[in-house]
C-alpha cells in the first residue's frame, strides 16, 4: 500500500503529540541556509525552490527574512497542491520527476529537507542530476541515515549508510560546505581551501 501524504499525515507528524519539525527548529535551518547561500553568492538570495516541500514549513520564514524572495515548491501530494498550490506557488512533482518538469531557472537556494530518506534509489539517481542543475548558490539537503537516532515517521524510510549519500553526491560533483549544505563544483572553485 502506497504511503499517502494527506491532511491526516501532516496532522499527526506536524501538529499532534508526535510532532516533529517545530517552527523554531525550522527557523534555525532557514537562517543557516540563507546565510550560507548569501555567503557563497556575496549578495541576498532572490529565489528558492523547495523540492518535497510538504506544507511549506520554510515558506513563512523565508518571506519574513527576505520579503522579495520568489518561492516555488514541488510536492507529489494532491492534498498539498489543493491546500497550498495557488497561495504559495506549490506545483505537483516528485524528486524523481525533476528531469521531466521542465524547470529552466537556477536557484540561489535549493531546499530538499527530510525527503530523500523516503525516496527509492532509482528516483534519487533520476532526480539528482536535475537537482544539481538547479543550484546557483547552495542546496540544503537534509537526510537521515542508518547511523542517526530517529524520532518520527519510520514508515517507508530507507536507512542507508551516510557513505552511500556521500559517494552519490561526490559522483554528482557536489561539494559539502556546511551541515546538510552542498554546492556545485563551479561555485566551490571560488572558495579558499579551508572554506570547503
């Protein structure tokens, strides 16, 4: 039976007693990601793409910190599209569908938070090259691995070792610049040795 990301799912994991992703935790992630992107770009960020955005927990924080930012989210959930599509510029699409979505724009900040550990290997391998092409500044790619202590939704989670992701990202020529943050080799070429 396929996992359904409906209102009941988000009520359970983001509003109920088993809540994960408190606003203060999300705010810290958004602040760090904006800071690193602007550090690398040497200017304020202008646009963000959020792949697997769910109910868009980053949206309000981003707009509060950077009111002129352009935001687009992608999510495979019909519920998310109905609820947030028009008001928050969320479009239908999954990680594995990235190559077929026709996204031509490049983004100062690419967000893929709490997604890839629920995505099968084939989809990751299909979507990763397209995700890398979207990066103009930094990508915040939050992934939980088999080595992590995890509280939350374990249904359908792939408990891969961290080295699996490190090797995959290295093959895609992504360079780690901070916790959960990666940039392209082109951007990294401008960094000093100890900035990487």
